[in-house]
C-alpha cells in the first residue's frame, strides 16, 4: 500500500512539474528539486541530479504545442543548444566540489536574482530584426553557454535563464522564448543527465513515475501558455521564480 501511495505522489509531482514546465518554458527542476529535497527527503545531489533526465521528454512534450503554433525559433535555438551541450557537462562535473546544501543555496540565490531582473525589465522587447545577425549569433552563443553551465551545475533545465535571456538579449516575445527554451532544454539536458548519472546523482525509482506525469503536464501547461497574454505571462513567470527561490532558501537554512 505504501508503494502505491508513493507512486501516486511521484506521478502528481510530475504532473505539477510538467504543467509549470510547459507554461513557463522551464525544465521543472525549480519545483522537482525542492520537492525531492524537502518532501521526499532525498540527498541534495540526488535532488539536483534526478530532475535533469526528466527534462528531456517533458520539454519535448511542451515544445510540440508551441511548434504547432509556430512559436519556435529553430536557428537560434540550435545555436543555444549546441553551446549549452558543452558547458552542461562542465557544470555537472563541478558539482563534485560542492555540498548539497551549498548547491541548494546557490540555486535559490540565482533564481531570485533572475526573477527580479526579469520583472523589472517591464517593457516589450524591440523587434528582433533590429539586432545585427552577427551580434545576434554572438548573444545566442553566450546565452547557450551560460544556460548550459547552470543547467548542469544547478540541476535545472536552464529555462530559468533561457527565457529571460532570450527576451532581454535576443528580443524574443515571451511565447517565443518559452517555446524555444523547451526545444533547447530537450537537447542539452542529455549530456548533463549522463554526467549526473555517472556521478550517482540519478534515482531511477523516482525518475520513471515523475517523468510519466511530467510529460502529460507539459502538454497542459503549454496549451495554457499559448492562450495567455504576454504581460500576464511575464509577471507570472517572475512571481513563480521568486516564490520558488524563497522557499528553497528558507527550507535549506531552517534544515
């Protein structure tokens, strides 16, 4: 009986993770990591490593919805994905030099900072055509490198940096950033997942049921996102990130 209850809890966690992933273009680690750490009580490294392989099917599921709405930017997404695939491995390897507690606090601080930056940006981005192609390519490479490194190190899909960075640096609309972010994460979560698995940070027993619920949830979240007005979506994304960061920091500090 306890096994069945546990599996249902994992499925519901995956469903909630998938909805948030599809709605905000994130990998889901911002919910899965604190839930594994504080509710399921897994070690810090496992709570950060297990969500990464879940991101692959979840992100693909959500990206398909945005693809049907023609909200994916394939070329820029490909550049970000290729650059991030390299640094995701480096980021994951770096985790061996930090404790689980340190990594959780670093994660929460980073998410809070990004939430504030994204919320304060406020205005609609300029049309992407105003950015010179060479500069746009350089910025896309930088965004991919930074997001990949943070994905591997923090155990998140990278959407928490990809979505704001695509809006602020690449002049994407929020819907385009969310859809493209999901496409990118599906690609570069793969090397980071492999690295965490080899480091022993992936719990297969948790991964399977959470992933099943997450794939379904991503479809629901993405459908909700494409129907939401851009300003409301931006504000909701910022509030969500700030809430998660606060919860992670307080929970870790209070033990």
